[in-house]
C-alpha cells in the first residue's frame, strides 16, 4: 500500500503557495525552548526514523542505522520504492536534500533557527523534493517533530511554510504513527485517504450542488484525533462537514424564528463533491502588459485580460524561465478562482499555468490556440460542472497531481486534453511534464 495516490506538487515558479504567508525574513529572531533542544537528540536519531519508516512500510525494523537502514527497510517493501525516487536523477535529488537536512537539524541546535528560516523560505512545494512523498519528507518530519511540538502560536505563523507542509504530512493516513501524535496547528486539515481515489460521481450530480459550496464551507477537524481547529485559513483544506444531526442541534437556537427559506438556502458542505478538474476555473487570458516586480528579481507582474471589465493583476515567478519579451501580448492559461495573495507588496489575483520537467529546470507556459478568446473557460470532456467560487489549496493540490503534458506536448487532466472552442492547449517542447 502506498502512502498516498494523490501526488501533489508545488513549484518554485508557482506563487500560489505563498498566499497568506506571514511576512518573515532570515534576520527575524525567535526562540526555541531549551526543552525542544534537548528533545532533538532523543527523537532525531536514525533509530527513530527507522522505527517510523518501518511502521510506514509495514515491515520489521532493521538493525542497520542511518541511510543504509532506511534503504534496507524500503527494499523490504517494493511498493514503497518510490520513496527513494523513480530514477537516478530523482534519487540524487532526494539524497542531496537528506544530506542538507541531516546537516542542519541532527545534533545541530546552535544554528537551528537559521536553518528553520532557510527551510521555510525555500519550502514552496507541497512536498519537499518531488511531486509526492519521499524519504526526504519522512526523515525531515521526524527531525522536526520535537521542534514543531514546542512552537508557540507566533512561531507557527513565523515559519508558515513549514507549518503548512508539516500539517499536510502528519494528516496523511499512511504516515500517522502512534509515537508521534497529531500536533494541533492553525491549519489543521482533514485526513487524506491512502487508498486510491474513488471514481468521480456523474457531472450531472455535481451541477446540482451550489457552486459556492466548496469555497464557503468550513473545514472540520480530523476525525481520528479531534484536535484540529479547522479554521482552514492557512491551507484552505477542503470541507468535511459535521454530521447533520449534530449540526442541527447546535444551530437550532440560532435559526429559531428565521424564515424557512433562508435556512434552506444555506449550501450543503462540499464533502461529497469529487475533487476533479471541474472545480478549477481555468480561462484563456491575454497578457496586455508585463514588467519585472520592483521588489523581487524573480517575479513578473502581469496585467491579464480574462474577459472581465478590467485586466487582472497577476504575480508569477517566471523571470528565470521565460524572457520578458516573450511575456508581452501573449495568450496564456490562467487559473482564476484562487484566493488573492499578497506577493512582495502586490496582490496577485490568479495564477498563470506552466509546464515543467521533473527537476523544474525547464518551464514553459501552456499555450491556448492563437484564435482563442480571452475569458473563455477551458473544458475537459466528461468533467462538466461549475468551478468553486474560491478554490481550496488541498483541492488544487489533488487535482494538480493529474495535470500533465502528454507525449504530444498536449496539456491534459488524466489524459483528457485542455480544450477551447479553437482546439487543444499545449506546451512548446515539454512532454510528460507537470503543470502548475
């Protein structure tokens, strides 16, 4: 059994995961309690990682320690071989990350805060190295557990990206471990299933649900632990509504005397709606102006016509991948139902979609047909339905795992082409690349 079949990925050119991030800098100061420092030696040894990894792989722990022990355990469970990476390049990336994490956090408490700031600044992915859980996530999770467990609310916000990543990892069912109980974090999310995703319900059923339901419903705490606050502010995890009876008892007093029509008008929780591409509002856009961000060398600030009264301002981390002159007056695909996010003082109101190779060294914008009209929504055969009013990050992560270019460079969702009235959308040269 695998940890998750829903492989997700953020990327260094994707500004979306910066939304709601607390303003921090590496010069910020914070304190990590002495009790945390003392725990590091107790929990962060390789023996603890081996015990945890053996639990994940459902095999007996090995007598070997360190990296050799990790590999020995995974070799006992071939279905977990992907934890090491799926080819030489990926395996090298995982090993390099492990080297850095072990250097920064194993027995190194003097520069721990500096290392936390460095990790937080670079952690823009859903996972640490690849587009799914790897050994790097597992080892880092065990190393950081005694640190995160002692954080104050202020520290949880200060190291927001670590908090977001840690919270996602601890709620993956395949990674839950009795010796490391769930830590209550401000962005507690519902548990993801380790089983393969269920088949999507017919689109006709989806159309009956209010379009705003997924965007407005409140997330529930994880059922197994019951500790999550379920605010959904930081990660925007998908709603998992409370049982109807309990909800009715709680709200009876509030609704008493109110017109029945108003009570019935409340949208149902979106827990039953499939997490598929119909929930994304992807539109054809035309960049009418683009310039470099004055406060960030890696960011562009675009004005994009998506068929509305005025162009949307969008901030994208594409400077090192796409020359400025290639951004001007260009047709692009834009994900329009993200929550606006402030990036270096400029609010970004959407995300430009791009394809990348496995190690994100080559990135290309997804091109709609040249005759496409700005504002037209991209469609996917068999996935009809209204998009969410505000797309939750957990829903986007799940869906994004299946956004890829095929062997013909055509942009697809589970093999279904991105389609406009003028034809399909594609990248220029990237095949079998992730799309974000």
